[in-house]
C-alpha cells in the first residue's frame, strides 16, 4: 500500500492530483480511512503524444 506522498510524487501535475486508475483507487481508500471528502472528480486522458486532456 502506497502512502499519500508516494502517490503525490507520481501525479502528472503539481497543482492537482492527476494520477492513474490504481493510484486513484488507493487515494479513495486513504481518504476514506481519514474521513476526507472528495468534492470533485473528473477523468483525464493521456494521449499518445503525452499530453493530458478531458474526454
């Protein structure tokens, strides 16, 4: 089980958490264990050229 710091270090952005599915599920577990509410959630796509965007 990764720590929050481990997951944060893998985020594609320093301003918000943009992580892969496995890390997102782990974050939900960490947040639930610490009674942290998730206010917003949106999917991101990583395109073949490496850029990020929304569907």
